[in-house]
C-alpha cells in the first residue's frame, strides 16, 4: 500500500513501554514478536519511513542511546539477527539529549519532522503515554495511543512459525517467554552474588547494607514474579501440547524441578523472616540457610533454563499448531502480570545494591556450572 493512500509518509514510535522494556539503563528488550510484526507492517504494508522519539534519563548519554537502539534485537532467524537500527530511517532517530528538547514539549515533534524532512502533518506519532500523544497532536503531528503492555493488538491472531532450529521450535510463545528467561538469568546472577556476600557472615548486623537490600528484593522477586509470572505460564502450556499428542513424561522433569524451586523459595523466605526477627541464637543458622538454599536454587535453575530452551520448548512447539501458539500467547499474558517491566526495575535495583556493596559479578559462574552439570553454560534463548 503506497504511503499516499494513508496520507502519511513517516511514523515515529516511542521506545520504552511502546516498543519494548528498558530493563536496565542503556538496554532495550523489544517486545517479541509483536514489535517485529508492527515494524514490518509499517515499512512493508504501509510503506512508511520509521523513526523513534525517545527521552533518555540524564545518566544515559545520547551515545549510549544510539548503542541501545543498535543492539536491540527485533528478530532472529537461522543465525541472522535484525536489530532495531536496521529498520529505522537514520534521519528518524530523535534523542532528547541531541534535540535539547524533551517530550511532551511540542517542539520535539516538530524537530523530528524537520530531521526527517517530512511535513509534520504527514507524520504519525505512536506511544503508550497519553500526554505525549496529545502533545504530538498539539504540535500538528498525527498521533495514536498504543496499548501497553503489548501484544493484545496482535493476539489471538495466528502467528506463524518464526524460524525453526534445533533449539527453537519456531513458535512465538518461545519469544514471549524469552524476556522472562533473560530476566531470570539476571536474578540467578544476583543470587550468586548474594551467596558470596554472605560468606563468613554469622550476625545480622554484619550483613553489608547493600547485600541486605538485595536479599529483600531477591525474596520479593521470587515470591511475586518467578512463580506467578513464569512457572505457572510454562505449566499452563504443557497440557495443550499433551492434548496434541506429546507424551506427558517428556515434561515431568519440569514440574518436578518447579516444585523443587518452590521448596527452595519457601525456605529462602522463611530464612529471611528469621534474619529479620534477629534471634541471636538463631540468626547464624538463618543466614546459613538463606545462603545454602539460594545456592541450591541458582545451581538447579541455571541447568533448568538451558534444558527448557534446548529440549522442552522445541518439543512443545512440535506438537502445537499455529492456532494453538496464538492461544498459548494469550494464556501466557493472562497467567502472570502482563508487564514484567516493574520486576525488571526491581532486579536493576538489586544489581545496584550489590554493586554498592562491592560484590562483583561472577563472570565464570556459567562456565563453571556447565562443567559441573555436563550441560552447556548457556544455550538456546537464555
């Protein structure tokens, strides 16, 4: 469809909460597959030039913003990766630090149109923030509000295979769960750092403040995100694949390890409660229990995530139809919180607390884990 048919030549998207989550400063995790389908439709079906207008915080430079856009993954297929910068018009990347303007100032929308050399009335702005959408209209740019969290505008429409491989079924539910696995990896890493931060600590008052903060956030994240958002979503998918002919025993190990993880989490929660109560005759045991249960959980679930990506997800995908896949996506979004952004922010705060406590990241943890379990350190989509 030519652009003149829609009476528009360029579309500008907001980034955060419109095209994806900024799960840590300078890193954009795009919503997949909905953002890919949206950008493809704007370029290929409608024929619009595509740009972005984004406000970066003061502690993220324009250079970091460009790198964030260049590294954000839109799609992966047969080893090739499409990044966000590949689908954007270079003249359409508008960052507040470079424009010396911030949304919702109407001037930034006029600036964006001028950068693209397109009359403002022939530009469209899409964002999840109503104030920014109205400000674009006030500047003379067309605008529309995009639902956030994403996906409901594309599902339950059938989403066909994305590109099957040995470790990827090609089903869209894998991409939907990928963000959660990436966040899970960061949670595992925080758990490992907390374990190191508790080495040789026996009294509650000797726990470094940053480690103590991270411990509380770790318990909160396990209780409110890991079980409700992720484990239950995975468990909701399996019965559909079984109905399509997958042997139930192929997923039995997943349910067993989920139950083991829940047992670890409850033990960690109780240990944290005991630490907070601070009984001088019990607290050393509580700290030891928190440390050992956290270490056991992290070791188990690093291997668990790899096996899910390499074995279970492709097996589920082989049995699910395209229509099932669309249904699964809808189920996943209804099973847990529809937006994991707040939990990503909590994990980011946990990482900052551990940084402040001087607990370094363990670059060799994955490699050591792979050697110990016989599994590759990272594989598939983790």
